[in-house]
C-alpha cells in the first residue's frame, strides 16, 4: 500500500496510551512528517483512574478542565480519536466548530457493549473504524479495519530464529476473567501430557486488582503485576515456536497479539473463528481451537510451515494501518 502523505499536516490525536500503542502510532505519524498534538483521555494519575473506575466525586470538573485544554489549539488538518465514548456531544460540537476544515477520524479496538457505547458520537466524525466484525456488519457507518503489528515484529520476521526456540507454546496476555485462566490451565495440562513446553505470562493490572477485591474474585498465584515491554515480548517470541491467543468471548475482532505473532513469523493458535475469513488465513500458520471442545493440534505445534504468508501479512504493518485510517 502507498504511504499516505502527511508532511506538515497538523493532527490532534486524542487517545488513551493503553499498552503504549498510542505512543507508537504518534511516533509513526511523526515519521510520516505530521505535527502531532497528543491528548490522553485516560489520564494516568491514580486519582483520576480510581474516580473513573469507581464513580467517586470530582470526575466531572476534572474532565471538563481537561477537555477545555484541547480547544485551545485550533486549525488542525485532522482530528484523530481512538475510543472517544467518554467524550460528550457538546465537546465534540465545540471541537468541530473550532476546526471547521479538519477531517475527523474515530477508531476503536473494543466491541460495542452497554458499558462501551460510542454510537452517540458517530455523527461528529467523517470516518469511523472498528476492529470488530459484527459491529461493522450491524452499523453501516462503521468501517472494518483490523489491527496491526509494530515495525519491530516485521524486522523480527526477517531473521531466522528457529535455532533459539525452546518454548513450544507461548501465551502473553492480561487477566480478563476466570474463563481465560481456565483455558490457560487446560493448555498447561495438555502440554504436560504431550511433553510440550508451555510458558505463559498473565498480567494483572492495579485496576484489575482493585476490581477483583471489590467483587471478591480469587486471583491466580501465577498472575504477574509487571507489564512486559516490546523488547521483553520479542525475547519470548524468539524462544517460542507457536503463540496461543485467548481473545475475549464477547469480541469478534482479531486481537493485536494475532498480528504481532504472524507479523513476527510465528504460528498462531486462536479461538476466534473470524480469522478464517481474513485474506492472510493459512492453515499451516494458523490453527483454530474450539473453546467448548478443548483440543490442541500437536502436529501443528511441532511442524514447520512449508508455505509463506509474507506478502499478505505485510499489509498489516503499523504504517499501512495509518494509511488506511487517512485514505
């Protein structure tokens, strides 16, 4: 795909900095020549995140001051918003009035639910994208746009790391619910029986800890409280043969781990049936697992693919993702 020309374009980027992906997108936009002003919706202070999570007093005045600061900058060429369901229609109306010539773009990496509903802000954007297939099929205003992998994974793919592998199956993810942990334990037992080396890194955030205390959820002893850096993830990828992914059951979109695994040249096991419809699907590289009838394909894990998906997976780089947003 041809790279979009963003040289000297002024972009207001409103995001959340979750897992640093917004930071990587901002850096790539700047590499394309854009001048980016970033505002973080989910402010990182413990105070703000706590009052947002548990509905404590003070959130409205905190948010109003924060939003008003965004209106100080004017004459943007683009207003790019990831998520945005927290934004009021009043604020978006003011932002559009302050930037009448700007193109407004909204994109989402979560599915529409009762708690995460952005339908009310769609009219304020020129284009809206989502990674969720079902949402795009249900609402014609939402365009389907799968996620991406970072350049470091693409560079990793170009190097032969087979001789370094000593992990047959790798899982890296966050604590979502008991279902995910149950699948991890089933995988662990399966690999033990088959003589396979399974390694998993289950991250448990501070907010998840607070929420688990509130709901009296038992936390697994194996949960880790440190987020892995991209370098640490790549080091684990280098040692691994196959990556396994357990996406949330309520989401139909492919996770970013899907593209990181394939972008790095690793085989992938996933429970998301929608991957069968993607142009890069190849059964030598991707294995679909049924959550209801747990069973892993041992031959898939042990065998090396003969065919290549180099050309098709290359379309899902972070640079191509940005080009699709702005095209």
